């Protein structure tokens, strides 16, 4: 099921909120916020936003000390970006 237009309109607000959380150094909450954005972007079939959300989640995980998870998410972000032609959005 695709997300509603209201969900699409709120995607930027979700990115803004995740950045605010990240700014407070609450890395776990930031990682969860970016994961939520990733799911929303997939529902909307917005590959570019999904790639950017993965990049944010990877960054938050690395800051939280979860280096292996952060590296895996960065790799996934790059792979999706590469296969979909969104390389400038990749981690």
C-alpha cells in the first residue's frame, strides 16, 4: 500500500525533525527517526529520499558507537543509489 499524499507532504518535516534530534546528540532516537523516514520513502517509492534517510541513519549509528551497523547502512545506501542512478545522494 502506498502512503497518502499527506504522508508525502510531511516527508520534509520528518527529515527536519530527525536533524533536530541528531542535533541534540540523541543518536538512538535519530537512528530510529531516519529508519522511519526510510520506510516512508519506500512506501512513496522515493528512492532518492530513501537513500538520504539511510545515510542519516548510518551517520547516527556511527555516532552511537554502532560502527558495524553504520558501515552496513552506508554500504546499503551506496548500493541502492548506484543501482538507481542517485549516486550524488549516496553515503
